[in-house]
C-alpha cells in the first residue's frame, strides 16, 4: 500500500460558478488504495480526512464528532441548477 500523488504541472485552470467568475486550479491527482487516508489541513490548522475503502470512499470524517471537534459544520446544498453538494465549512466563516 503506497498512496501516490501525481502533480499537474502547470495546474489546469478553469472557471466555475454561475457567472464563471471563480478560477479553480487542478493541482494533481491522489491515488489511494483501500484503507489508506489523506488529511487535508486548512491554513488555520483544521483537519479533514478522506479515506479509501474497498467499496469506495469516506468523503468526510464523522460529521457529529471529528468534524465538529475540528470546528466544521457540514451541509447538503442544492445549487440553482439543482446539483447537490456536500460542503464542509469552518464555523467561523458562516
């Protein structure tokens, strides 16, 4: 088991949002085997884990425990186009 990161050099740049006014940068791909985890850390030090399983992924840690303890709120959001998203937001940014 060895996770692998493949950097996208230079990052792929594309626009998103209703007004296409948000510029996203696709920086690469992370390859995880079952039972491997990667932790994303915000500039303020909050952590969000993403784990691979044989059946798919845990996209978030426990919503009512680990995410809460890290200072996140979780929401299921439907945008104007009817698409659904799971969002994990730092409490102080609400």
